C-alpha cells in the first residue's frame, strides 16, 4: 500500500503551481460532466470546475465477475467429463447453459461499469453509480483527511491501482476509486486539488 502523509491543515500552496483549468483535462470531460448538471438537485454547482472525470479500467468488470466465470467453466467441464447433463438437456446444451450463467455475471458487471464515474472538481470528489437511477455520493475536498494508493495482485499485473479516501464523514461509506489507469498520476492530481482547496479555504 502506498500511503501519503495526512493533508496538513492551513498549508500554503502556490496558486501558480496548482492552478488547474478545464484546458488541463481532456476535452471530453466537459461533455461528460454536462449530463450531470441536469440531474435533480444538480451535481456541478456554480463556479465549480471539473478537473477530472474517469471510469475504472475495463478490467474491473472482469475482476468482479472472475469467480462466476471460473466456477461456471469448472462446472461445465465437470458435467461434460462425467456425462451428467441436466434433465431433459443434452451435454452440449447443459455446458452452454452453465457457461451462460458465468457470462451473465460478466454482463451485469459490465452494466455496472458503464454507469460508474469518478469526478474530481476543485471543491469535491463525486462518485456516480447506478444502472437505472444514478446514485451520487460526494465529499468536500476540505473534509478529506488522507488518501491511500494500494494495488491488489490482479491490479499489479494489469498496471492499475485503487485510491481510498479517508474523510471526516464517519457515517458514510468510504469513497474508493477501484482499478484506475495511471493511478499514480491520478492520485497526485487528487492530492494537489485537496491541498489547493485547503489553501483556498484558509485564505
């Protein structure tokens, strides 16, 4: 696990070094963020700038459904080898049906991945989930006490990382950005945004 020192309160951060504008983010960020401004209650408030809008790596749904895929494959092979079809079905159809269960798990994981976004603004971190109805969880950057970058065995192989946020919101689930591409760079950008927000709040 890669951890960083707690964000110091009252830290004076150079506004030149940490000034971030929309031009620093990919052009698609504004297009992606625009859809959330129309949600009930709004997501991006007036004067708030989107610094980063990312999704987990496409490896994430594979990781989430790996157990289903492996179990269905092993079961299909076992039933075929032992010659034990399901009642009324051929061996081939039985194997295909069992494998379909595993791929259904992958399909569900892909659907969840499609609806997942992590957004960093100059004021907050925002997590958006939900296949049918968007579920939005946000936290002010000044309430983030620390961040950790850690890598699971599968993420290490695929050069990904997970970022966990330690906040003052003890009664809320933790904010976790899983399987992020270029996680070192993303983590560094998050740290700079937090330091800048603290600096602005203390000014």
